[in-house]
C-alpha cells in the first residue's frame, strides 16, 4: 500500500509542480496589473476662476467619470462648458447634436446602426442596442436607459468617447479634435481646462510668456497691424494684433485683475472684455469671437479670457488691445516693450 502511494505521489509530483508554477505566474501577473497606477485626477486644485465657474453639483460626476475612464475630469468640465455652458442651453444644435454634451445620435448609438440618425429615442437610449453596435452612450446611473439628457449618462458617455479616442491616438488634442473636428474647439476646451486649474495653455507649441506680473496677450503672434494714435482721421485708442489664421485663438489677460465688463458693446468693439487692475489701470480686449470670461471673475496674468474674433467694427480677425489709466487711453507700447519693443511699425 505504501509503495502504491509512493508511486502515485511520484507520478503526480510533476503535475502538482506545474499547477503551482501556473498559480505563481498568475499571481505575479495579477500583482503587476494591480500595481499599475492609473492617472489620479481626483486631487486637482481648482483656480479661483474654476471655483467660480464650475457648478459644484457637477464636480462629483466629472470626477467619477474621469476616474472610471482615466480622463482628466477638468477636460470633461471644459467640454461641458463649451458645449452647453454647463447645461444652461441643451437645445439641439444645427448639426443635430443633443443633450448635455451635444452628441450626434449616431455617435451615441453607433454609426454602425442602420439609419442611426433617424433612430427613435427608445432605440438610441437602449444600452443593449448601444453595446451591440459599439456606440458610446452609457447608462451611468443604472436606470436601464442611456440618456443624453441625463447629466450622469452624458458626462460618462463623453468620458467614454474621449477615453476611446485616447486609446487610439494617445494625444489629448487629437482626442478632443475627434469629438468636434475643429481646432478652435480644441483650443477652447483646453483653454478652459487650464484656466479651471490655474494653469496656462500652450498654443501651437508656444508657451505663455510671462514677464514679472504681466503676460503677452496673444500667444500665437506678436504681429502688430495697427498702432496707437492717429488713424484714418480719428484717434486709434489701442493697438491691433493679428497673425493670420487667428479666428478662435485664445486671448490672455495682460495682468491680474477683476473682469468688470464682458458683453456685446454697441460702440464698435463687438464682444468686449474689460479688466480692472491696480494702479488705476484698465485693459480692453475687443472684437472677441464670442462673449468672454464672466464679469466679476478675478483673473491672473496669462489666463484665457476670450478668443480672437472679428465682431463689431472689424475688417478681419484681430485683437484690439487698449490700456487706460484713470479711464484715459494711453499708448500700450511702453507697457508691452518687453515683447514688441518701443518703436512703432513703419
């Protein structure tokens, strides 16, 4: 009997060793996978602008979706801001995009679904059908419906799509571009994301230029197209800056201060932002593409306050920049000499 057991144990030994080896390999693999760190976006410190701008009730949703899909939650907040101004306007867009983060039905449901653009609500909100055809809509709150008009579902779906784009191209700019297919959109989203965290946005690879307490306002160009002073028989109260391909490029605050005006101006400035600074100075940023940063916001030098446009009395996209001391326009060049010198263009 003992001899039989010995023979059996000898026969089983290689098999047992193989099982032990497999178990060890599996264990090591699991430890490696578990030890891989995912990006941690929970402990992001908001800037004062971010605290004032982002509705607090949405932040836990951004954070949860960001953690689940490994996407910086400030990107989700910025997309939400750009798409529907934090859900203050969820009307269907001219392109047919719907919901809190403006998905096309075909993207939500899947472009593989036959006649996706005309699918009924019962179809495009069905998680099983979305999953079957490979769409991006998500039932985040577990109510059995993936609803673009539900804020949790919308934000998680946006995170899902951005995460997928990142897995394909591993470039956040390109991942955001794939969401809307416009460079101005990428710049705006990244601009808000950086502003929410108090950072500065690089534009076309150029770093924001800070000199002491001031920043150059137009990162993509220093080309002055019109000087302060007499022009066309009237007084030009500031300088004009444009470099070509300017529409939608970020405009930055020259100095720290408080936004005291941000709206359409009937005096020819179009969309205008005015920032009040110390030493009785004010800076004017005119002809913006759309309404700029919210009135009452306290900004830092180099913070995005709007985007270059051609609104108001304008012949093309440019920034009209003024400095006023005691409400009187003065020549901005001496204040900008670090970047453009003191000699006017000929």
